[in-house]
C-alpha cells in the first residue's frame, strides 16, 4: 500500500518535472529560434525572397472565405513568381490559420510579425478578425491588406483616425447597402421594403443600416425590420411576420449558410417579392440550399462576376479553372487581387521597407485588377464599382455594374 | 391568419425537437446521464442519410432505415466503450466523458470532411398546401406523423414488451433488476440502440426538411431536445413529445412577437425555471433524488 | 506557521519567475510572440484556478464559466474604453460585476445538483452571451474594439493574486467547509454547515477571478465578440481542471500551462488539437477519473513521509 503510494507519488513528481522541463525546453528552444530569427531577418533584407503572410480563416465558422482567399492568393503568387517575381525577388507565401476567432487572429498576426517577419500581410477575411490584427500591423509597421473585411472600422477607428498600415481590396459595407437600395428603388420600383438581417454579424448590420438610410432617402418605406442569428435553421416565424407586413422587396444581408434556408422558407410560405442580398450570398452552396427555383427573382451586389465578358476577367477565370477546376467566386478574385495590390505597391515603393510600401499603397491610383479599377481614398478604401447579379434558374447572371 | 400560421410553424419546429427528445429521455431515464453525444448521433444520422441519398442514390425510406441502423450501432458502441465503465463513477466523471465523446464525434467529422455545410438533395416532392392562407409544407406534416408514430411505437415497446419491462425495471433500480435476473448490460445497450436510432431518424428528417447539415448542427438541437425532455418530465415518452412541441411553439411565439434574437435565451430561461420550480417536469413522477 | 511558510515560498518563487521573465523581455530574448503566449498562459491559469474552486473544491459542476469571463471582459472594457478609467480600475470593475453575476446565477441554481446544475450553468452562460449579443452599447455581434493595455506584468500579478486568494480560501475554515460539501453534502449539512452559503461564496469567488481573467483577455486581444465566449470556451476551461485533477490547484495550473503550450504548437492543426483534447478528456475520465494530480498539490509531493492527501 505504502509502496504503491510512493510509486504513484514518484510518478507524479516525474510527470510534473517533465512538464516543467518541457516548458523550459520550449522556452530555451524558443530563444534559439527567435535569436536566429532575428539574425536571419537582418539578412533577409538583402535575400531574394519577399515574404507575404496570410492570416486567414482556414478552419472554423467561416473557413470557406479564408480558404477561398488563400486559393486566389496562391494563384496570384504562382503567376508572379513564374513571371520573375517582384523586382527579381520571389514571393514566399506564409499562410496561418486563425480558426475564425478574433483572439487567434491576433495571435496569428503576432506570429507573422515576430516569427516569420513578413514584408506584408493579408488580413483576415471577416472584419472583426481583421480589426483584431490592425494594432499589430501598426505597431510592427507591416502593410496589411484585407481582401474582404468590408466594415468601415477596419481602416478607420471610432475616433476618426486611420489605421496607417491597414488597407483593403474590397469596397465597404455602406457602399453595397446604397447600391442595393438604389437598385431596389430605381430598377425594381420598390416602395415598401422589409429588411431581414443577420444580427450576429457586423457586416450584415452595417449593410442593413446603410440600405435603410438610402431607401428612405429614395422615398421608400421600411415596413418590417427583423433580424436573425447565425446558425438558426428555422426562420418561418419571423418570415411569417414579414409576410404579414406585405413588403414588395426584401433585403437580406447575411451569409449563404442561413440565406439559403431563408430564401427556401420564404418561398415555401408564399413570399413572392424579390429578395436581395450582398456578397455574403456568393457561394455555390447557396443554390443547393435554397433550390434553383426558389432563387429566381433574387439579386445580389458583388465584387465581380465570373460571367463578366471582360477579357482580363475571363483570363483569370480560365487560369483559376485550370488550377483548381472550379469557377472562381468573389473571394477567390479578391484574394488574387490583394496579392497584385501589394505587388504593385512594392514595385512602386522600390523597396521592402514597411513604411515605403505603406506610402505606395496609400497612393495607389487607377490600379486595374480583376474586381475593378480603383484608387485608394484617404480612408484607405478603394473607390471601385460594384456588380449587380441576378439568379436565374440557379445561375448568376450579370445584370449591371454600378459605379460609386 | 398570421397566428395560425405561426402555430403551424411552431409545431413543425417542435416535432423535430420532440423526435430528438424521445431518444434523449429514454437514455436519461435509464442511466441518468445527460448524453451530450446524442445531438452528435443526430448529426451523424443526418450525414449518413445524406451520403446514402446523394452518393448511393437510394430513396428516402431506405436511407432513413440505413441511418437508423447505423446510428443504433454507433450508439451501442459509444455506450460500450465510453459509458459502461462509468456506471459506478461520479456523475461529474460521466458527464465529462459525455462532453468528451460529443467533442470527439464533432471533430472527427470535421477532420474528415471539413466544417462546411452540405445541402440535402431533394428526395421528397415538397409542396406547400395552402389552407385559408396558411401554408403548410408537406414535409412538416410528414415529420409530425413520423414523430407521432414513433412515439406510439416507443410507448408500446416500453409498456407492452419484455425488453420494455426490463428497461423500466433497470431505470427504477439497476441492482434490484439484476437480482431479478435481468441482463442490465443488454437492457442498457438496447435502450441506447433505440434512442440512437431515433436520433438518426431525426437527423435524416431534419436534413430533408431544413436542407442544411453541418458537423456542429447537433449541438443546439441536442440541448433544446434536452430542455424539451426536462420540460415534459425526464423519462416520460409522452412528456418528451409534449415538451418538444411546446418548446417549438414557445420559440416560435417569441420570434413572432419580434424577439427572434432572444429565442435561444427563451429556451434556456424555460429550462432554468423548470429546473428550479418543478424539476420533475409536466409528466414526471415526483421522486426525491437519492443521494 | 506552516501555512505562512508556504505563503512565503510561493511569493519568493513568484518574484523569481517574474524577475527572470522580465529580465528576458528587457534583454529582448522574449519578443511579443512569447510574451503573448505567456499572457495567454496567465489567463488560462486564472480561468483554470477559478473554475477549480467551484468544481474541484466545492464539487459543484459548472460548465458555464465562459459566461463570467465574458462579464468581466465586457465590463472592464466598458470601464476603460467608454468611461476612460485606468486599466486596474477597469479590471476591478469587471471582476466585481462578474462576482455579482456569479451571485445572481449561483443563488437560484446552486440548489440544483449534478447534471441539472451543469446544464443550468450552461444555460445561464448562453443567456449572458445572448444579452451581450443584443446590446448595441457594447457593439452587439460586431464586438467591442479595445486598445491593447495588458502587459505581462498585469497578467502575472493577477495570476499571483488569484492563486494566493484561492489557496488561502482552500486552507481556511471556509475552504474546509467547501471540501466537506464536495465529499458529502448531506453529511456536511448534518454537521451544521450552511451548504448553500458556502456553495454560493465559492461560486462567486470563482466568477470573480474568471471576470478578472476576462478583463485581462479583453485588453490583450484588441476586440471582444460574444462568439468568443460560447460554451466551447467553457469546455476548454473544464479540460484544464479535469486534466489537472479535480481538487488540485497546482494540477489545474499545470494543465493550463501545458495545454497553452500544446495548443500554440498545434495552432496549425486545429481539428487535430480538438480531437486530441476530447480523447484526452475521455481517456482521463475512464482510466484516471481523478485527473493527473488527483486532489494532491504539487507542494505535497515534497513532503515524503508526512501524511498524504489522497482522499477518494
């Protein structure tokens, strides 16, 4: 009995000490890597590689966005490297997963900044996670571009100051909301509109707010304003409420996972009014969830359309198809563009110095990319056009292009 | 008209909860363990049904039966591997194991197929029946029918068959049941098999009705079903049915009043109120917990 | 006498650890990446130790700890970001409100037992989360943007305070009362112990330090969102306590340190990490339900020959 006890005790001591030793060993080896990391970075200035980090949602709730951006960026880097790199230097891509969590996004940004010592970063796909990296970007003076973080406060803080080192390739939420409202008033002649927004996402709430403002300015009335929470599956009760308000147009900003079900259930309840959403709808899964028939008479605003007949766009679609054997969605295109946006700035800056690239990014003018030609405004937002698409029997059809 | 429509909405939502709650209440009734993994068996059922329908292209009813059979096996394996050793362990140990099993199933599924949602193919012709301005989906009628049939079947099994008698005996007092010559292990396994088969059926039906399935889909419905089971009285089969339907209607009413964002909170408030005010639920027997 | 000796040993040890780490930081060996891991380690230790007092000492099974962390995070952030108060005041406010929330939740729910208690705490944590989700003052779903104010010093001092208070509580009359509840509630009730009172007190103390950890967390990560504090976070904390040993403070702390390191190395493989976590949870429960350390403390390992503390 006592023997057994001492044995147990010995085992625990052993375990505990091995844990501590392990932790210390972890620390000491860390010291090793960090000091060598330091020396290699000073050497890295003159090396032949430009490191671009990507802090993306590769797992977790919005993994599909992060992975899409990663695929797009990979294609861009492959093309640039094949064409000789940036000023003769090859790009090294360093993707890191932030698990779709804001705290992990901060951790990942710190890792990219201090361990990998990247020249520039692609910031997370969603606005909240992108914000979680902004202060790190400023602190380490690493130019950071989010491909799809559309909330205004990614680049502009509440007090009106600008996050110097944070940029984006996409337009911002208010713009999409305004485009949707104008489309509803002018093209569909909607008067009584309903809004059904995802309350668990800042993106959808931002869109709903700007849509409401614009539609009221256009003389429309908001007859119902409802919200849902992500991961819901049953929307019928709220949709019944909306239906009884009798709107002739419903704006549903949100992500495809829920929107697919909302569209399906709305049609089941006999709501025939046109529905409209934004880039969060853009996924092939939407069609599977809602069904092609239910999706008729629905519209979205988007960054680009793979159906757009323009030559450069078709070239991109072909190249993407060849590599990943699927048709690129907006996130793929934005990821692709983000890399070219950074490349353009590095070339104009003529160096890999963070501040020089930052300056070049801020001075970008008339840069022509897949998702449009844009200049960067004083709030670090690209001024670019949006595309309105219509779903016809499950296929996105190019409807019109709206300039800011 | 709006309110009748809302009632219909509530009942179709509630019958899904009821279907999951039936299995929950059986398992809890017999081993007094909140089987957190029940929601995940429900998820596995949905995926099995999905692969059966979309990949092997078989019809709805064969897929339902395959999902039920496989889930029954999975349930028994979970019980034999993880829970059996813990029958005499503390409640906390059993509950933590259940949480562990639940996390394991979810993450193994995510590991193999990723976390992205999958859309169920259309297997049943879905038509909306319009009665005086109230739209009723044909599938929601089917769900309600299936739930009621399964409930009656369960009632029959539990009250009229030999295995049912054994189940009731084990749930009352496992030791005494063993002394009476009942094979307690097999009885518990049978309960798990039936409960998990029901969860599997619920998964397939959920998939057909709501279209979207994903690896974490079982978490919230699982909890809601537990709330429904507690509401109706743990261990009571009609209780689970009534609890599920009531919960569905309550949630729908909360949304219909314009508080859709508080819907989940409402479910948990109900749970807490029931636990504090009448822990035995609507149909439960008032038994003082033995310590 | 003996107690105060342990106190001094712990204090000196804490000072030494602090001095060494601070030295490494000022020399520049530990850059922000490692500082960040250290801060996370501190946060996790606080969470683990604060849950340990509820589950390990008092035997009340709570799986809603992230809810109190959320309260602390949000209220400390409101204090610093909206009211412009300094960080220490903000942390105190956050912890205080979390303790209050602990009382409010604890008084009605702690009369429940076992799994009912567990599910009720989970329910409350979800309700807390949904409230934050629906309050626009704190940003709703978008979350609250927060300036980074936490330093390693804040985190470390908080951990030291947390451990000291909880260790002292455990060794006090109150702590023994709480342990008696864990061992046998009816017997301790019969011995004249006001079980409800001690359960609620332990719950409130646990919530207080979870709130403190939440405050540090909020000011370390730039943005807090309600989704961060879902029940997966509660399960994470639970894993520390279970793995370390139900009833062992040092076990909980060691498990928190160990798992923080493991998880930052497994950061590239999130699914694998969760699979390993859940397997560990199951295997520990099946083969060593008392956790790695049982109810033993690391200090008792060095007292060979004295009376061992392995109660079952």
